[in-house]
């Protein structure tokens, strides 16, 4: 049994150590908001937070995670989609198909946690997830909107 | 199944029935069951709980009064609008709902939507019309009948009120979900009138007068999408996320060489692995491992020794295919002459300047973010599949074919695809595979998921082609003659070889059409010859967002730039001279030039390019501003578009589609290429099939110039001008035309 702390709850899962965290989240724990896109840390669809850092869960063997590590998935980002990033995403109608958006939102939330006032360059560097629908322009706008919200500039 | 037992308000017998039905074929059971549940007065919370236990409310239709096939009105005034087309991100769901709601005159804040299933469509004789969603047709080919559906429902609701009040129907009117009788001041809500309205005879649809788009208040507005909420909190259930009771998971391996066969596999190596349930043959070219989780299935499959017979096409490579295309460029036989106006050869011979160029574009994979997947449950009596599909009826047919069960015993639950781009339309290979696997494990829902590698190597690729263009200019720089010879693979030939056996396939020539309406060439050239040499390969091909206008626009519009430069005439002016007979093409060109400030000075090192083209019923033009660093890195600073799609149902979604088409089109221009070695696709994942990312995304400005006298598409038209505008700007920067894609020597900054 492997113990994981996911969205504040301790879970015990009976899987092989080399199973990627992504698939444990999706298949054993049932949190399907985190997506599979490539499996090789290229696309970011599987982005989650591990101890506050954005990580690509498809490339983390579950056995390498300690029980005390704090894993947060899109489902745990906020209880009511009220995180400033989620609100900005909703307000600007960022998603098209939506498949990549959990990962995009997790990446953006981590960016803002570290850099509350990101420059365009910061956004370029942090937001490297693939969106095949091409929602990038709205993603950039939404990151800025969320940053402004957090700073209380807009409300 | 333990959850079912917690449902309150059900007798034990009924609970049993639900459990059994869920195992035997839940969708049908649910469809039959809900009325009984309603009759029993079950609370909606209990029903919701039941639904979850059964894995969703697939195939159930909303409660309420069905005024007609498009509109169900609920007692609390919510209007459920039925949407036949698929929603894969392009916004059609919201756009179609806007069109219905406009005529229905309901309260937009109380609109819900639902998808009828292909089984329901079959049972009701295709009451919702076409379900397939491709070719940017979702709105343009159904706008008329969905608007009439909305209007008919409004008329019936008004009639019901008039009848109730015993007043002439001409004295009542509807606004925002309420019918008013102004003379008496009486009002009635839709929710209150719906049952009476539903009992009335339907009005004659053809004689309904639809609102003028100039009077629209819901359609035509930049309303927010109806489906955003679940996409920002992880709660949206894509087909890949589906969980059904007792479900097992399948990973599949198809012969890497197209057209190859599965000879044998040795399951003894993996049979005892933890979680592995079964190893099954899938058709004649694939094998699948079924396990208790997809990861276990995939890991076991990776260790399964498999022997293929791939001799037939192992000798094919990108080189052999390129030679095939080159032969097509100069061949004198097996060539279809599509347009032959004037005498291009003679005019070329006497032209004072002659320009020749060969262009080429590669095979491209779709790479939808959600890989192909399908869940199927098959018994001897019934088959169901949960499919991320662009074509529900195509999925239905594939399920029936693969299971041998008639259509009326098959059902498809359409799941919103995580990207479509043409991959999930006519070719329902993944449905067939899932059904063939599920058939071998009767009654068990099997979720088959492709890995990204499977997805990239078993696509229906954008067809490869090369194009030879020859032009003759007069001394004063007029285009006297143009010869176009396209050599390339045909989608139609792949889908139904008999259809274009003679090589007369106009579809591959999209954008050079003579006739107006779909993809008409926007130039009048006195001596014009357009030819197609169909050269098919063993690689499967299919529609790919904007095909074939996006390859053809690169050929045509980049060549036009070469001509304008040779003629020493401004790029816009050179084109305009030939566009007198094509005012709509010219109007978007003029609009984009004006908006982009064509001809105005640019910062040092920044260069402009322009392109116009027509596809999918709409007119598009783009201007790009580009600079190239000393390191060869191309920065696209700005892309300005003008699109005339006739009617603009939701301007903010059109804007989103234009932006998306830029990302898709520039990915193709800078990176996209699937090469063939030993008969198989070399690229396997995003490391060797890169996709444009946020940092490279230019600022896109969109101008919508709807001329209101036709209905054009939105999802695809603009992709065809994005790449050529950028390529022409690169040409302006370097002095060298770009004739072969992807751009290998330059990459995006
Ligand atoms: S699925 Fe993890 S980065 Fe693509
Ligand atoms: S919204 Fe579809 S992949 Fe990003």
C-alpha cells in the first residue's frame, strides 16, 4: 500500500511503485480532472501541484512520493471554482474543448502563487502546456486578469 | 454497485431491476426507467444519485414538455434546447442554442442543452437532421431548420396562451419566456404553458417568417459559452474519464505499418501479470490487453511479443512517396483537367516574364489533446458505446457493423471530444476496435484508450501533396496565364475508392473552384488551367481542420506573392486587379489591409505579408507582421484577420476560432510533419511532433465583416490564410520565397 495525501485527504492505494501518479489519480483515486495527453512530460495536461510546485504527474512514479507530500489536483484547487484563476478562465471563456484546461489552470495557479505580478515573459516561461485548440491568447489574458484580481486592482 | 442501495424512495424490487439493467445495458434501461421513477415520485436528489451509480444519465432526455423536437420546456421555465451536432470546442453548441433561443424568445439565462442520441434519432426518423459535425457545417447547414424549430415552439406557446385566454393569437406576443396579452395585461410563463402548447398541432414550418438578423438580440451577440463551467474545475467528464460499474480497460497495438497484419502474439509472457484479464485479437491487424486499469493493460502490452506481417508496404518511405508526387507534377497521363479557360500554354509561351515554382506540404497528424478512446459494452442483444465523436451516426454505424447487431439494438452516447479537427468524423476506427474487444467480453464495459504514440502513428493524416505553378506576366505586370498542377493523395479515394476511380476528384482542389459558394478562387485569370494528378499512397488520409484549403492556399497565395514581386507591384494592388469579379473576396482583402495599416511604415526589421483565400463557405484574409532574428528565430508579432462568414452568430466565439486556427495553422507551417520510414510513421509524440506553445502565439486581431446574405463556416476558413500571410512576411524579410513546409531552417521565437 502506498499512502498519498491528495487534496488534503490521505489515500492508500495498492499499485506498483512505478505507476505514474497521473494514472493513480485517475484510476485508483477517481480524480479524472487531471488529464493524459502524452505521458512523457511534454504537454502538461497532467499538471498537478506537489508541495506547491507545478509538476507533470505522468512522469512521477507514485513510489517516489512521500505520504507527507501535498498533492493538489484541479478538484482540490478550490471547492467552488472560486480560485482567481478559475474565475478569470470562466469570465474570459478561455476553454474551447477544455481538455487541456485543468493543466493550464494548475500551471497558472502555481505561477501566480510564486509571482503575483507576472510579466509577459514570466507567463511565456511558465505557461508551456500545449493547447491544441489554440486558446493561448485568452490564457494570457486570463492570467493577467487573475493577477489583477488577486492584487485587488479589478474586482 | 453498492451506491445503488443507498438510493432512497425505491422498493427493493425496483432497485434490483435497476442493478440488473445497469449490467445488461444501462442506457436503454435508463431510458425506459425514468418515467417510472418520475411516477414513483422519486426526488431529484435520489435520481441524481442513481444516475451517478449507473455511470451517468446517458441517453435520458430532460424532463418537461416537449413542445417540438428541438425544445423542451420545464415547469420552472428552463428551456432545454436539443443539439444534434457535436461540441468539440468550436462553440457550435452555444451558437445553435442562440439561434433556437432567438426565435423561441426564451430567457437565455434559463437555457439548457442536451444531445439526442443516434439511437433516438433513428427511432424518430432523423428528426434532428444531420448529426455529423465537420467541414465547418455545424451552424451553416442547420441554421434554417433549428431557427424554424425555435420559432414553431414560440408560436405554439403563444397559441396555448391565446387559447387559454380566448383571445386571437395575433393579440399575444412572447418575450423572454413570457407570453403577454397587452390589451388585458395578462401574462403567462412558458413553463406554465408548455404542456398545453405541446398538445397543439405544429405550425407549417415552411411558412414561418424568421427574424431578420438585424433584429437579433440573442443570436449575433458575444454571449458566453454555455459549457465553460465544468471545464474550469475538472468536473467535465470526457470519454477518457468515464467510469462505469464493473468497467475494465484496454490498451491496443495495431500493426505499425499501415496495411500490415497481425500474425501471432505470445500471451504466456504477460498472462499472469497483476490485473491482466484477457489478451484479445482485434480484427486482423491488432491485439489488445484488457486489465483492471489502463496503466496495467498498457504496461503488459508493452511486454507482449507480437509478430507482424508488414511486408506489403515496408519498402515505402518519405522518399518513395516524394518521388510519386514528383512524377505526378510532370505526368501526362492520369491527370484530371479541372479548369481550362483560355489557352494557358500559349499565353505562357508569349508572356514577357515566366515564373515557375514547385511547392510541397507533408502528411500531418491531428494530435487532438484527448487521444482516441471509446468505451463499449456489448451483449448478444445490445451494444452501447460512449464515444468522443464528431459524427454520432458514423459511430452508430461502426458499432453496428463491428458487433453484427442491427442499428436499433445499438446506441451511442456522444461525449464531447477533447478536440476533433476532422479526426473523429467519418473514420470511426476506434469505435470499431472498442466494439471488437467488448464483444469478446460480453456485458463488461471496456474502455479502450490509445496512447499518444498510438494516436500519432494511426491517424488519418492530412494528405501529402506537391504543387507546380507556372505563371506568365505581361510587360506591365499583369497575370496573363496561370497553370496549376497539383499532385497528391485524395481523401475521397481513401474513403471510397470507387467514387473517384478516374482521378476526377475536385475536393483536392478546394480553393480553386470556379463555382461560388464554398471554396471559390478569388481571381480572374484570362488563361487558367488547373489540374489534379491523384497519387495515392498506403498512408491513411482524412479531413484535417481546413483541408484542403490550407495546403492549396499556401501554394496559391505564396505563389501570388512571388508574382507580385516579379511584377514589382504592391501585393494588395496586384491581387485587387484580378478581383473585380469577386467583390466578397476583395472586400475582406481590403478590410484586412486597412485594419492592419498596409503600406504604413513598420519598425525596423519588421515585415508584412498578406494572403486571402476562400474555404468552407467563408472569405478570409490575413496580414502578418514578422521579424527574423540573427539566430533564424521568427517572431510573429501580430496577425490581423478579416472574415466574412455571412452571419456572425457569436462574435466572441468566432474570435476564439480564428485564434485557434492561427495556433493550428502556424504549428503546421513551422513544425508539422509526419515522415514515413519502412512503411510506418516515424513521429510518435510531442517531442518529435512539436506544437506551437503560448510563448510563440502571436497577437491575433479579428475583424468580422458579415455581409448577411449567406451562411459560411467559422471553424476552418481562416486557417488557410494564417500560414501564407506569415510565409509571405518571411519572404518579405528574407527575399526568398518559402516553398516547402514545414520551415526547417527557421523556427518560431
Ligand atoms: S500527460 Fe503529462 S505532460 Fe503530457
Ligand atoms: S482547450 Fe482544447 S486543447 Fe486546450
